[in-house]
C-alpha cells in the first residue's frame, strides 16, 4: 500500500490550498455505474465525520487521508488512500471519519443506492475493499507492535515503489541504491498516522540523518542514501 504520491526524480508540483470541487473529465470503474467526477484542491474536505453517508467515492488521482477526532481534540489518521482505493462506505447512516485531500485529487462519486441495485458494482467494491483490508492489517501491526523507529522506517519504505516486503529482489544497481521522496504530509500528519507525537517523529528523522540513512533536503523532500539500510529498520527482516 503506497501512502503518498512519490516523485522519483525528486521533482513535483506544489499543491494549491483551497476547497470547492470543480468538474473533471477523468474516468474510472465507477463511471460505468452512473458515477460523477469531481476534482478537489489540496486540503479540501470531501466529507466530515457525522455527515450523512449518501455517496461512495473512488480516488482517481492524488492522495486522501481519512481521520477521526477524539473528544479531547486528538486526531488519528486511520488510512491514507492511493488511486484506485474506495472510501465512504459507512456502517450506518453517517460517515464515521473525515476525508481530506493531501494533494490536488480527482474522485469518482456514486450514489449509495446504486450499490444496492447493481450486482456488478458490488463485485467491483468487494475486490477493491479486499485489497485495502490487507493494507489496514499492516497498519494495525505497525501501530500495535512496532517501535517508533520501525514505524517511521516502514512509512518511508512504503513510498518506495517495488521495494521492501515479500519478494523484494533488492536494488537493480547495488552501487546506486538511493531514492528521492517527496512527502505530501506534514510531520504532524505523519505523527497522527503512525500513532506518535510530532516530537518523536522529528527525533527519529534526526536519528536517521545522524546514521546517514537519509538526507533531508527540504521539509517535504527526503533523499534515501541506501534503501536497503532503511528497509532493515522496518522490523520486517
């Protein structure tokens, strides 16, 4: 499960802060079931926790985080979505979390009543949600058993395409195992996702810099000096 959009060249477009959705011509599987497309700017709220659950959403592009607020104001980011993920399915009449974009994002929306009327749509949802469940299981292990270092290392490794996890064959060129990441989450958002404080996240990043595992070029840009070194810190080896 890739958490965020990654630019392998270390370059990328900056997000534009805003709110209202505007139409887009993008298409996805929901388009076959009467879905409507919309585009949201960076840090726009698609729906709030407690809003009536009337639509199902498919992420076409960009990144969206789902989070819950505790009574004392603390936030837990429960999932960070990638293109192709489905969200908005609630166990009741109200949305059980808030959906907010991390980058400019395009979504496909379908009315929930279409789900009840279409066997084909139900099959599409079952396949997508089954894949997402695996990612949620990994996140549960991360929150329940991994140390702070292992959590941050796992988070960064999930941003590296085709590396880490089962069946990883290692670098194509052992002498050049570096990788550039561009983050679209603040350190506070990363902390809320990993179940850590922002101070702990900052301390772990400083420790990784001191060990020469990473280089922080800017607040949102991290250079991995050696991917395998970081991978060995995830607790999966």
